C-alpha cells in the first residue's frame, strides 16, 4: 500500500515529464502498430534512415539551444546562422578541398554571434531579443548578397564527397556524443548551473556573484557550436547550400523544445532531454503520418492538435497568477 | 485533469488513424474535387501499377486544379495512384529530398518533379525511381556545371517539360511579337533576378535586340524605357511608377507571374492617377479570379497572358509509364528539356474560350483537348510503334493551343 | 511649454531625421519623387498597415505577452472575410465585419486556451498559430484569396479609404489604453502581476477582454491587409511568425518613445520611420542589392535606435551636467555685470 502510494506520488510529481516522454512514446507505439498495415513499417531500414535525416539537424540545434533557453532567452537568428554556415562550408570547402578550414571559420563566427547575442543586451541595456533580431536581419541580407554575387540560388560541394554525412550511424553517434557533452556541461559544470540560475532569477544570480555577461556569452557559444555541427549535417546531406537554407529553423527548435517540455522561462526545470524528445516527436509525425495515408496538407492540423494537447499536459501551471 | 487530457491525446491519435482509413482505390467512391484529393481515386483500368509522386510547385489555383484533374484521368486509366507532395518553397535541395523521403513507400514507382533542387540526391537515394521533370527547365541539370548535372546521363531521369519555353530567346521573341501586334510604342520590362531565372535575362536581352532591329525600319519606333526592373520575389513597389519616364507607358512586359507580382502595383497606380490609365500588362500566369478576369482584354489592364497548357503534364506521364513498363520509345536516346504546349491568350474571345471549354478554365478533365482516346496510343504499352517524336508532335499540335479549343 | 517642446522634439526627431536622410539619399540618386504627394499617398497605406498590425501585437506585448499568433489570425481572417465578402457581392461592410469577427473569435480562443490552459503565452500562441495556419491550408482548398483586382474592396487599402480602418485602430488602441479600466488594470498587471492580483485585479477576465480588443485591432488590420497582395494558405509551418518579427519593430520604437508621446503615437512614429527607410532604400538600390541592403540596414537601425533609447540615464546625466555648467556661467556673467 505504501509502495503503491509512493509510486503514485512519484507519478504525480513527474507527470509533466511523463507527458512529454509520453508524447514520443505514444507516437512510437502508434506508428509501430499502424504503419505495417499500410505496407511498410516505420522501423524499416529505409524509414529509420529517413527518420534520422529528418531529426538530426533540429535535434543537434535544439540540444545546444537548451543552454540559451535555460537563460529565459530565445535566439531567432539560428536559422540564418545555419544558412550562412552551410554556404561558407560549401564555398570554402570547394576552394580548400577540405571541411576543416570552413568549420573553423564557422566556429569563429559562431563565437562572434554568441558575443553579440549574449552580451549586447546586458551591455547596451536593451531587450534580449533585439540583438538576435538584428543578427537575423543582418544575416538575411548578407546571405542574399552572397548568392547574388555568386549569381546562383544554390551551390554544391564539388571538391570532395559528402556521402559520410548521410550515414544514420554517424548521425546517431554525433547526436549521442553531443547530448552527452552538453548534458555534462549543463548538469555538472558551473556553466550549466549558472545558466539555470540566471534563468531562474537573474537578480539573485548576479547578487550571488555570477558574472551575467560571461555566462550568457558562454551559453550562446555552446549553442553556436551545436549550430555549426548541425550545419555540417544540413550541408552534408545534400552537399549543397541555397539562399533559403535554414529558413524557419529557429521555429523548429522552439517547437521541439516546447514539445519536449522545456520551460521557456528557463530556470532549474530546464533539461537537455527536452530537446531530443521534442525533435523526435515531430520527426515521427513527419515521417509516420504520410505512411498511414494522411495527405500532406492534412498533416498540419494533426500536428497542431497534438502539439496543443501535449503542451496542455506538460506546461500547465496549477495555480497562482497566469504564467508569462 | 491530466488523465482526461491524456485520453484526449489518445483519441486525437486514433482519429488521425480513422482519417487515413479511406481506401484511396475503392471503386464507387465519389470523385474528389481537384485540389482536395491528393491521391488518385478513379481506377477504371482496375490495375495496380503503383504510385506516382507529384512534387508540385503550386499548392492551389486553376493550374494546380487542372494538373490534378488530368492526373486523375491519366493515372486512373493507366492503373496508377498518385500523391501530391509539397516540395520546398524555395527549391532548397534538402527540403525537396526530405519531402520525397517522407512520402516514399514501397509502391512508389515514379516522381514528377516541378523543382530541380536535390534531384541528384533523390536519384542517388532511390536509384530505381523514375523521375521526369515538369514546369521547370531544370537548369541545374542541363546547364554546364549545374549542381545536378550528373542527373542528365542517368537513365532513370526522363527529361523535363519547361514552363513555356526552354530558351529565353523564344520568350523574348514571343513578347516582341505581342508588342508589335498590339501596336505598343513605349514599353518597360520586368523580370526576376538573373541568378535565379537566367533565361528571363536572356529573354529581356533578346527582346531589346529585336526592338532595336525593328526600329531600324519602322515608321514608329518602339521605345524601351530604362533597364529591366528586377523583382526579388516581392511584388512590384509603388515607387516604380513614380519615375517620370514610366508614367505614360503603353505597356509593361513581365514574363513572370505578373498577376501576382506586377498587377497590384499597376492597378493602384492607375487608380490613383499616378500613371496613364491606358498602361497595359503583357504577362504570364493564370488566375481565375473574377475581378482579374474582368480586367482582361484590350479594354482592360491585362491584354495578353502566356501560359503553359496544363495538358503538357501528359509528357512526363508518358515517359514514366513507358519506363516503368520497360518499353521506352525506340527513338528516345537521351533526356532533354523540351518546350511545353502554350496558350497565348491575347483577346477577350480567347479568354472566354479558355474559361468555358478548356481544362485550365474549368478544372474538368472532360474538357481536355488531350482526352484519353486522343492520347492512349502515345503510350508504348498500347501502341508499340509509338515514338518520342510522335509525342512531341502531339504536344505542339494545334489541339493544345487556344485555337484548338471549341 | 518647455515640457511640450521637449516632448515634441523627442517624438518627431526620429521620423524627421529619417525623412531628411532618405531625401538626401534619393535626391543624390536622381529620385526626385521622394517627398511628393504621390509618394505620401502610397506610403500612408504602408504606414497604416504596419501601424495597425503593430498595434495589435503591441497591445499584448506591452502587457508582457509575446503573441506569436497574430499573423496566422490575420491570414485566416483575410481568407475567410475575402471569400465571404466576394460572395456577398463585394461588400465592404461584410469584409470589415467578418474580418473583425473572425479575428475576435480567434483571439478569444487564444485567450481562453491561455487562461484555462494556464500555459506560458508563448507556448499557447505558437500552438494556436500552428492550428490557424493549418486551417488556412484546408479552407477553400488552400487557395486563399486574391482581391488585388477588386477595386471596391481595395478601397480600404489605398488612400484615402485606408484612413478609416487606420483611424479606427488608433481610436480603439487609445481607448483601451487610456479610457478603459481593463487597460489600466492591464498596466498594473504588466508592472507587477502578483501585486495586481493581490489587490483584486482579476487577471483572467482582464486577459480575455484585452484579447477582444487585440482581435478588433487585428480585424481592422486585416481589412487593409487582405487586399494588398494575393494570399494563400500557409504551407510552411510558422511562416506567419516571420512577418511578426517585421511588424513588431514599430512596437520596439514605441516602447522607447513612449516617455515622450505615449505608445499610441510612438507606434505611428515608428511605422512612419520604418516605412520611409524602406521606401527610400527600395527607390535607390537595385532589386538584388536593395533587398539585401534593406535587411542589413534595418537590423543596424533597430540596434542603434534601441541602444540610443536605452541610454536615457546617460543623456540625463549629460543634460544635468550641461545645465549645471551653463547655469554657473550665466551666474558668473550676471555677477560680473
């Protein structure tokens, strides 16, 4: 009896987490049962590859974005950064014959953007979303200019092969490695702890001696590195970059994190697993719904309804004032 | 509360299952309206030859409805089902590849692609898939050094039908002929950026060259005002008509979707008195909006529309079916980009005929000039002596022009 | 008088400077039509659309609620209202009534989900944006609406007809902000949510009423928006949110200028400044580079503006220092005399 009560209490305390995981588990069970009835299982080798390719970029970005979102911030320049990094990788990759130099250049740029996004708000006393809005606008223009100058709408990597980036094994290994590294940084180092503390209560964190600018910039740097890794796979999967590459990716990250149960106000309840859970849930829907005969234009409404239901379960605040 | 919500989640998932339970191939089901159904419903042939994916570059509109109506008819008679998939809006290779991957099932045998982004990756991923292009010149395939140049020699790529002309020079010639026919003397040109649509730049250059040649012997020369205005995929700005030299134009030549990108600003400028009320528009693209149609003709603002005849989708279907059946044309040697059949609608009478008795205007396959009876012998499965040249001859015959309409 | 002058300068300096800069740029490039009545006729329509959208977003934003669903609501309302108005024989009244009706209904739905779901507003509005966008892909076969050729219905998106929804929007926004209890209570909630709740402000009721008002504002904006361009269903998830980030810029400017002129006039001033900048850049630069440069300069402008606006304390300190110094000099001069 006591054991049962303990279990019930545990379930009650972790209902939000269970609901978030429940979403992806339900999708897994649902499509596992249903898709074979329509001719092909979602777990066939081909569909697993499709699932991995669908999820990898969003998952890699979202894992890094946990650091920024735990601050209570959001970065709306992620998509444009991916577009720029993919373009640089193709252009410099073609001229140098290797991806090492372009990746290093992209990492350097990610640090620059991290400093702008992370520090500008504090230093200039402006709303934290303004710097990322500015970076988004500027990168949109820069990317557009690059392609106008190159006189094309898309460019491809011709100097080297990129088949390796299609390997679902590599994708999985990189994702697992990134999750482990970011989880370690987030849960066991001061970088993550201070990021959560800033998200929970910035004033208290500052008065406790946390250097706001330093740890915000570090959070954005961690995210920036993850975005560069995601860009490698975005570019590498087709060996190409286009002027529209990365459009809307910041919203994909936001949706994935929300679906995974990430509190957008940041703080102590932030978890790296939110990123993976949310990214996989949406990817399962993207891959599975067409397999069970849902027409493309009907998938949007189903995804919207499921999103609302999952967040109703995971994000509902019990009492007090309405959450902001 | 949470239990209730979890049950609602389960119900939502279950309902989505029920939503999928309509069997696309069931006989006797009501034929869906074009645009609402995205899988072929009618299957009079009774065969099951697999599924064709149609990666359209449109989501709605009279052209989209016409394509689907025609595919319903053709696929139904050939024993295929088809499914519309939504490619990437910006032709991003990864987006197009993902769209195909998500839609790919064991029964997919062919793909009609209206965008060329990611084609080489699609063919590498699915080497058994037959792909034919439609409403695209597939410049990345056929241009030297194009990003998908490797696809050209792939025997599973079956060529493409361009949206109107492959070569921009022919587009320039067409619009020059219209300007001369209509008697316009002061014109301006508008196009999309050359880096995205290089053939439009060619068209503009050829147009201006033809005008110069014409002016050498003409009594009344034609004046082309300024350089071509380039639209960055945004509608024309009102500031365009504030330039003094553009306030008394006879016409604007816009070989792009002018009804969407040029017409609004032109109409506003006319309504506000900024420009002459006699400024006309020669453009491409078809809208069946009543107000736009009422403004068509020599008395209206839009005096000519050039548009691909939707029955041109017949070509990729023939090529795909021949390849899938293992019976290619004897005279087909290599993939190529071919011009489409063309409607040049340059009078009110033409427009009325298109609206009342064409597939494009009615969205009804019963009104097609390329009915199943007319085309079935173009397929090698029905006629072993059918030829690729014969297919092209049919495509360019009068039957698929405005003159061929009742 | 001095105070009025200070406020007037603070309010007008941005649009005036922008006007002068753009005029210099245009005139130096031979675009002499800048500043003419023809330009203003066209620009007023753009300003009206930008300002009305910004007011709809800003009403919630200044109450601490970042609303991502405005774009999707407007798109859905535009498609429904446009189609219904056409079927009703191009009726302007029907267009406006259905626009406002649908926007209010959708905004109410957002409010209800927020209040009863008790979820963060960003999450609610993203979810509702997904839902409304999905509906635009289903209604009328995803074909949207194209009213650009309809001169009757277009009268509300061109001068002088555009002034009607524009002025109504200003009236509604100002009425809500300054003349309703809801608006004043919303300010209390925005400043200190817990304290306001403790003194008896019923937040749920306040939120629902404020969303009715933002629905009205979006409805008026929709009656302009639906005839400016061809509108189709949103087949890319959250594509309407991208437009939010452009339409919210006047709100940021308004927040900075509110100390001089209040946020109502601030939004209009912001919309004027941004429209002038956009018009000038489009007129001068070629399409490819013009578009890219416009994005870059808009971003830099937003950053600079917010930076300058955020240095209020620094400017006050400089002002106080100058006053003290000149005040001393004046005293010395008087003593010498």
